[in-house]
């Protein structure tokens, strides 16, 4: 099953082009990409920390399945599973 991860960063401006280069769709302070939430976290965290962004406080992610059902949330450094396929 395919998953989509949608994220939010308040100050995405300086990262917009970098995220687009990594394959993310970016609109305002929201971004999204296909993949599992763990993979997205592993990909994003080094880029965000390199820019001085506090991932624990500033990164919020939601993972959805292809039916639009939210599966997981990443907030304050923790992944919470909401539903299992």
C-alpha cells in the first residue's frame, strides 16, 4: 500500500527549494511526499537540523493511506500510530 506524508513547518521559506529538489510538493508552510513516515523523518531531520531548525518543536507530520485515512502522526519527537491497515 502506498502512503502519503504531509508535513508542516512554520518557517519553510529557506527550505522550499531544497524540499522540492528532494521530491516534495510544497505549498505555503505545508509539504507532502509519498512514503512511510519513518522514511520521511530520516530524510528530513538532517536537512532541518543543518539549517538550525528545532525538529522536536517545529516539525509536524501526518501519514495517510491511499484511502485518505490517517495512519500516524509525528509530533514533539514521537510517532503515534492511529490505525493499522
